[in-house]
C-alpha cells in the first residue's frame, strides 16, 4: 500500500523496461512508451498506406499507479483532468501491453481517472465533485496509501503530541485500531477498496472522502451484488475478497468472526519466498497438523512445501486485467467443492433482487434509501436489462414521494426523452438543473430534447454548457458540432472540429468530417 502510487522521477524511469512499442493491427495504431530528459512519455500514432504519419499524440506520464506485483500503469494530466495512459507494464509477462479497459476500444489519452478508482490507489486524492475526471491543483495531497486510510485522521492527536500535552481518554479513540473493532467494522476498512461488488452507490451527499475508519462503510457507500444462481455461480476473484471469504467454510464456521486482519497484517508484507510459511502459521491458529487429510510427507515434497494457501486458496487469472492473477479467498477444502447453499439465499424481502454486502451493524434487512437504490438500478440496467422493470417501478414511486431530488428529476427527464415525450422531458430536466448542482449529462439530455422539438439554438446553448463541464466527452462535442451544422454556422463547426481533433486525434471519422469542412462540403 505504501507503494500504491508514485510520482515519475528520473530515477524511476531508469528502472522501467524502456523504450517499448506495441503495435495493434486491429486498431491500426502504434503505441510507444519512452523516457526523455528524465521524464516519461507515452504516444499513440497511425501511419497511412503511403508511410506518412496520419497523427501522433504524445503526453507526459506524471504518476505511476501500482506497486508492481501485477504491474503498473501511468496517469497523464490534461488541463486539470487526469487520464489513464494507453499502455501498462505487466510484471508476469515482463512486457508492456494495452492498459486495462483498452481491449474494448481506442480511448487514446481520453479515458478519465475517476474518483472511485484513484481513491483506492492513492492516499489523499482531490477530485472535483460532479465532474468526470477533474481534480484540484495539486490533484493529490498524499500520493501513496498512508496511515490515515486505515486508522482515521489524526490531526488532533498529532497536534497534542507536538505540544507535549496529555490527551483526554476520549481522544485516544480518534486513532482507530482495527484490531479493537468488531469484525464487521474492521472488514469495512478493507472492503472500502478490496470489495467492489457489481455496483457501488454513494449515500446522498457522500463521497469517498467521507468514509472514516471505525464507522460503518454503509454510511458512505452501499456495495451491491447481483445475486448468483446455481446455474451461474460467482466466478470473479478480482476485488471480491470479502464476498469470496464469506462463502468459505472457515468464515461460516467462525460465525463471522473470521476477518480480513485475521490473516493479513497491513504492516507486514512477506516476500514471495516467505509467504507460504507465513500464511501457513495463520491457518494453524484455527487448524492443526492433523486437519489436512494429505499426508505430511507428501505435502513436504511439494514446491513450496506444505503450502496451505497455495492448495486451498489458489491464484486465478484476473478476467478483466490481462497477464494478472489474484488469490481466491473462498478457501476451498478441495478444488471441486460446490458453492454452499447460502450463496444462493442471501437476499431479503426488503431487497429481493440485490445483495447488500456492507449493511451497517444491526441492519439486518438490507434496506436502502430509495434514491440510492434508484441509482443502483439505473447503473445496472445498461448491462443487465432484467433490472429495467425494477428501475421503472421505483422511479414512478419516487416521482410522488421524492419529487425534489435532483437525481429523480434527471431520471424522469431521461425516461420521457427516451419515450419521445419531449415537453415533459424538458420540464423535468429544467427542474433538475434548477435544484443543482449542474451535471453535464443533464445539460446534454436537455439539449437533445430541445433539438427534437426543433429548438436548435436553445439546444446549442445547453450543449456548450455540457461541454464546458465535461470537455473531454466526445459525444457531447459531437452533438455541439451537429448543432452548428444544423444552424448553418459552418465556420463554428469547422473550428469545433479542429478543436475536437486536438483532443481526440485518433477519431478517423471526425478527421474525414474536417476534410469536408475544409472543402466546404459539409452537409447543408
């Protein structure tokens, strides 16, 4: 954790495998990473059939994310926004390849670093609320994960110690010792980063910066999972450590007392060679030498010898990150051990279609605030259409019970926009904007509804506001360009096309559009 993120320095650049080049024939792109004058750079380019370069985008990598166990990636800064570099280094393969997520398309240097990602890879990030990858200057007040991430803020404690003053007994509780917490609250600290579920939804008005160790994680964010079925059991290990552990016989037999810190000490990181014996001793706090049915002589001939975790918690490839593996925390007695029945009976009457992984202590029913659940359904429905009915039903109820919610009004506006009820959509979206804070997506939806009614000039004004709030969103910029063309403002359309290609030089279609604009051949 102390090496989770670092600034690029000349010394760091010397330790990397540089230079490197990755050609992607499918995308017809060339990606490169190299050091120059003590700085680290990545570039993307395309070469035409005539051998001439069509475009090249080069950006400085200012920060490295990752300690190198599986690998590390780069972060670039553009006008106050942070973006992922298209190449990452993979330790197991000892090579550079496409960064996680880039296997789905060519994002260039425009894949934003969101607060939900960087909050678990850095100590104290400073994201600007309600933006898509924008950060304060500087973007980090603390780079790597530090003491306060697990022990809570200690400013009052530090000030008293510096002043050589005795602290009242109550003040000692300001510094959280996870070992003194209940297993659930201790697990919450780990789950804040090591348990993603299928969806994470903030409670109203909350952000990652609001979580305090020693308090319920659910006060800040609800972690939800789509219930598995016997025909489609859980199959993910990456950042599913807590959930996998709860499915183990060890956890169930302990009555929930088995916690992350039962086996893990965040202050101790055994080497690859030390790990088998280190974790074997953790197993022996509950088990003994006779617990294993495999004869000791056989176990000692394995390599490494007598490795409990290697046998019962094998590493598996991470499906979402190439060349990477992670330890399964399900703690299998044998490789073909079926999932326990409890894995398929974890919903509640109050929340029948989702598993609430981090309910606050004493909260047995898993109930969630309506607005929180609406956001969860709304984010799930794009990939899991079976939640469309639940989303629609809940939205109709909240329209009556919580009409002043910005989220509800934005959702109602999008619902009516998709249904072709443009005047109703405009009314809801205007109410959402009035209640604030402004959202680029809401401005974009309002602009689309106005365009559908032929109110193109009004639509353009809201498209401009949307682009100002989210200047690296290609869809918003494209909508603005289309409005210029519809209004016959061809000069503005050409200027916007030129700006667009400065931001997204990899977009060959829009490059063709600029060629048409230059020739005066844009559609009339």
